C-alpha cells in the first residue's frame, strides 16, 4: 500500500492534468478541477484506464482493474477533481476500495 | 533517427475531429469529388458531406462508404507528399482503403466491394436480430468466461488491445453480455450502431459469394506489403490479396496482434489514414516506442 503524504494529492493532480493536456491537446491552464472529463475535454474510458495503469506503476499498487471498474461503476466521476479524488482512494486503499 | 512508417486505415468513424475538411481543403482536395465517384458506382446521388449528416452517421452502408472515401483522400495526400510506408494495415473494413492506397485496386472497385459485402451481410442480418458491442476494461479471458458461463450466442470478434474487445452475435445475447460485463467490472460497455455481426461465425455463409465477386474485380499486386488482421501474415500478391479480402469479411480479426507484429518490424511512426482518431485511441494500450499521426498533426 502506498504511503500517502501531504504532497500526494498535488502530485496526483499534476499527473492527471499533464495527462489530459497531452491526450486531449488542451493547454494545461485551461483544465481545472471543475472540467467535465467527457463534455469539456473529450475524454473517454480508455484514458481513465491508462491513468490507473500510470498510478499503478508509479505507486507500485496492488490493484485489479476489474475491482476498480466495479468501484467506478458504483461511484462514477465526471470532473477532473472527482477523478483526482478517486485516484487518491485507489492509491490509499488499492483493492480494498470496494469495501469503503 | 530514421523513421519506419506504417499506414493504418480505420473501418468506421465514431467521431470526427471536425478538422478533416480543413485538412483536405488545405491540400486541395474536396471530399465531394470522391462522393461523386461513389455516387456513379452505386447508381444514386449520395448526399453532400457534412459533419452532422445523419445519413453518413447512422446508415450502416453509407458510414462505411464515407469512412472509405476519407481514408482514400487522406492516403492520396500522403502519397502526393511523398510519405511512403514500409507496411500497411486496414482495420476491418479499412482493408478496402488500404488496398486502394497500395495501388491494388481503384477507388471505384473499393466501392463495389463495400457494396457487395454489404448486400451479402444484409441477407444474413435479415434472418435474425444481430448486433455488435464493445467492452472496455475486461480481458479476453474474462469476457470468454462470461460468454461460456451465461451460454451466450456471442463471440469476441476482435481484440483492439488488452483492455478493449469487440463482440458480435445475437442482439439479445450481446445485450446480456454487455450487462454482465459491466457487473464484472468493465469500465465501459456499449452497443455499436450496426445490425450485422461482422467477423462472426454467421458471416461464414457469405464467403463463397464474396469470393466469386472478388474474382471479378481487377486487383493488382500491392506496391507496399499489407499485413493481415486475420492471421498477421504479410502479403502483396494478387492471390493473397483476394484470400485476405474474404477472410477480412468472414473471419475474426485481431488488431492488437496486428499492431504488435508491425511494431516487431521497428515501425516508429504510424499514419492513421482516415477521419477521426479511433485507431490512435485504441493504440493507447499497445506498448512500444512509436507515435501515431492523425489528420490533426500530419
């Protein structure tokens, strides 16, 4: 399980913003925590999966995509802020996220 | 660094970037000229293209035609720009534009093949209610297990990447499979807007009729090798092209294996020859040091 520090959310946020800026060809300054992932950024579910893989490698997470998928279906996110919060939960709880 | 280049051709356009027409205009190409050629072959006046055109978005046949025409137009531009690939591949119905781009057949004959294939598969889709769907977030084994456990008349007919699969079969079973896949943890599932189970076992009965038609078409050796999405073999001669045309309609394909095979040849630049950027999107989970150029950044 990854160590969560005061800096972790900032780190996660930066990775998420960099990722969407590159994938969606949008200036990073134009992406906010309120940006709607599909409506504003033209994001898709494969991007979400790719982000999970990025965090899985970065924080050496023990997670199964299916488990995260089950959580995501029950707790859908629409905004960048919501996505950052979910990534924080994944980092903190890994496969136990379903028990939250 | 020397670029090893591949051209890849999409089958359908799920979403336009809305930059396609600008790109064509900048290169002095009008898509309506291509539509005019298609109209003559089909024998009816096709509507002029607009991004909002219902005909080109919803009509199964016309959506294939417009995807083909955009791909041909874009490959014409690349050819004029002296961008030459080392290898080419067509995703499903993308094979027709692929064969046009490698000078194996004319623009008109591509339309004829699309039309004939559509007529043949239509005979099948009138015998029962079929459909297709996409599942994102489960593996091949996960989905196969769901099919077996639920005794569904559905098949995985294409693997886009490790986490993205395409299924086909009886529509009721497709709907059940999409539901159980969601329950199993798929991030996203959806029905495709087609009534034909492309690449499924049901298409086997089209093989003979399509083969006969392919034999009537004037096909030449490909000037650049093509890779099969059916069994990932390389080919360029007429005999193999004809075989592949039939396989491509009636057999399962595997885009993931096809891309991996291309990458084994040290390709580092792909040109997505078509409208939209569907192939770029599904390449996300295909490992390798490469970039895919779309009409956005050509």
